[in-house]
């Protein structure tokens, strides 16, 4: 935790009272800076709310197999060892795809990549309804982890 700089130091450094966290904006004039801060203030709650909603849905998706495992035991004969293998495949695919996903995001841009991931994730998650045996379950768990 850093102590904030005294007002006099900030005013000396930036000339118009900008905080140290806005050092990357020092090339903007005062009017541009004010407009940018206003837009940021209006946009931040919307983006933050969307991000929280997506994180919640992501959490539900990542844990849905655990909730469904009881019914899957009856329907397709999913035993605890197969469930553990599916969970392991899911997390192995999930962890191994983090770096490639971030590389793609830097190439395509955040909004385009988020839309692509959302569509792919929904298509693969819908495949859970098509599971008929343990092999299907393991394949779909791995695919959901990769997305």
C-alpha cells in the first residue's frame, strides 16, 4: 500500500492536479482529460456489472458437472473414478489453454475474443445435453475446459 502524494507534489508534476494513477494520460490537455474521466466514470459501472455477471455464469458453468454428477451416476453409470477423470481432464484443458487464449485475445482484441469465447462456450456447454455414455462425458468435459 502506497501513501498518496501530497497535493502540492501532484500539482507540480502534472500541472492540473491529476493523480499518479493517471500518469499515462499526461499528454492530454485539461479538457481532454476531463472528458476522458467523465466517460470512464459512466462506463466503469456498466463494464464492471457485465464482468461480474459473466464471472457468475462462468462459475455456474465450471461447477455444473459437480451438481449434475448425482443424476449422471444413474443415467450413464458415471462412477466416482470416471467423474474424477472428467474433472481432471477439464482442469488440465482449462489450464493448458490459458496462454493460447491470451495470445488470441491480444491478436483479435478483447471484445472480439470475448464474443468468440462466449459463442464457443455456449455451443460446447449445450453439448452436455447430448451425453449418452461415459466417453461422451469425458470428451465434453475436456472441451468445456478448453473453451
